[in-house]
C-alpha cells in the first residue's frame, strides 16, 4: 500500500470520528445515521488500523 493511500485512509478515519463527535455534541444532525454513531467510530478505528504499518 502506498503512502498516498495510507494518508487518504487516515484522513477518512479522522473525518468519520469528527462527524460522530459533532453528532454527539449536537452541532450536526443527520437523523438517518444517528443510530449508527458507535459503528461509524468502529469503522474509523478499523480503517486506521488498516492504514497503519
């Protein structure tokens, strides 16, 4: 896996976690994915694990 791909995966993971945090705080409201906040954070963690060396 190239460094560019790793960087993109890490950026996606950070964006997903920021989205879940903003939904938890109440700054962003997306009712469709609101019940899945925990699983979004788990997917972000898994993506970060895949991107790490």
